[in-house]
C-alpha cells in the first residue's frame, strides 16, 4: 500500500510520524511519501517537499512565501499523479490541504483528514466542501464529532494525539527537581511560540511583561523554552539586558511547563499541552493589524483558547490583539501569582479538560481508520475494534 501524508507544520509532522509508525506496525510493507519535516523523514516517509518554509500564519504574512508555496504545490501535484497513492492523509494545515484535497479528488484518490480544519470556529461554509472532498475524517476535540455528523460527514472522534506525545513528559515533581531550587519564589514560563515569526513578534512582549511581574512579585524568576527548530542566539541577544532571574532552556518545553507555577503563552496547541500537565496559564495572541478585522468578522466562537472552548466557559484568561499588552498580561499574571488559591482552582479546571481529551492509543486508532479508508484488509487478529474513547 502507498500512503501520502500532507503535514505543513511542526505539530502535523509530529503526529504524522506517530501515525506512520502505527501504520507500519499494522500493515508492514506500506510505503510513505509526504509533505513534512524531519520527524516524518525519520519515521520512514520520503519527504517530497520539506514543510519548513510553508508554516506561515495570516493572510498578509503568506504573501512573501507565495513563490515557495507554488513550487511545493507543483512538486506535490506531479508526485500524486505519478505515484497515485492508495490514500492521501491530510493533517491539519487547512488552507493548503483543502486545495490539495481538490487535486486528490480530481485524480480519484481516497482522502482521509486527520485533525480537521476548525470550520466550527470560522468560515463554517467550508464544511460543505469538506463533505464533498473527504472520504473520512478523524477529529481530536470532543465537540467536533457531533458538529460534522450534523453535516452528514463520516467522522470519528479518536481523542487528542497529545495524549500519546505527552506520555513521556516528566511529572510535576520530576520537573521541579530539574528546574527549581529550594526556597525559590514562583517560576513563570514565557512561551513565545515555535515559529520564528512568533518568536520575533512575541518575545519582546513577554520580556516587558516579565519585568513588570518581577516588580510586583518578589522572588519571581523566569524561564524560556527554546524550540528545537529555533536558533538560540536571537533569544540570548533579546534577553542579554534582562535584569530579573531568567534562564533559557533548549528542547525541554514540557519539562519547563510542568515545573512552572504559571506560564504566559501564545495561543495554540501548547495550551492543551499545559492542560494535560495541569499548569495554570495566561494566553494571548496577536496577528497583523490589517488581518485582525477580517478574522474577527469570520470567527464564530466566543473564545480563542482551546481549554476555554472545550470547557465551554473562560477558565483561562485570554488577551487577544489590542488587549495583549505588557500591562494587561502582567496584571493577570500577578493576580494569579499573589493568590495561590486561584492557581489551584485553575489546575482543577485543567484536570477536567485533560479527562475530556480521550485515552492514549490515538495513533493506532487513526491508523486503523486510514487502512479502512484505503480498503486495506487487516488480518483477523489485528482487526479488533479500537479502544473506547472517554468523552
């Protein structure tokens, strides 16, 4: 069997790599090609187009990358026409993958969508396009299955793949031994994001916020995780004149999150990682000023943060666009750090979110659905129903 995977971002590369390993376990001899990154390559997929230049956010932000995107598009289209895989697996990355689904459908290929576009949040009309193009979908948030079922799509809630990824994350106690000193004051994690653009935009905001927190919370110290995909030098330059205690740690984001009393984080999947670790947070996000008014008109949900969306109410403070100022971020953080009972109350809410994300074994469940979509017959001993998912 031949499988093509399209994973345009780092998170998709990670979840795609887990899926490839699960598929290879269930169907040895399967060959894989992809739009992806190093992790998919290490898992055994042939990287037709590397994804590192395609992970951009926003309408205006895409413009400088149009030539790179066009080259990648032509290469993938030629590959699909030549190889004609048994199934095309689209992983998140909605704008690019929605266009790719049209190409795959024109070629008569089976299409499986893993980690669906968030059409329930904005541009809901896209669900009709997905219904026409996608053979089957696996969704990872507990409220998504009912949404797509209402629109007549073949959809399965499989749980969140972070449950598998986070299985190796250190416990809170272990992380504190790693990063905390006896008698140390509160530790605040500063998470600017895993993309270069996010780092450049959000790191100055976080450092100014941290300076304000330090003035109001005696003994507070700060820690910044540096994603493995990012160069540490710009972080060192940006923090060289920072006066409060601060450490840069490369490649241990989960350990830093687990050790922190509070994190300030850009909105995204990282907020669910924090929820799984039960680490309190204040989240924020800003996009280009010209992009934001359009996005605001299109978005149909009351919150941006995934923990708040899953809970159905604002359990985590979120500051978006003009509200995301150092003054307001610091005020929210100080209010939590000065009242430990508020931190504990948020931890309890996050533990409820963790319980709603399903059970481990997500990659194998998805692999079985991919094989069914491709028409691959599993051996009888391997075709047992997937484990139940907690909702």
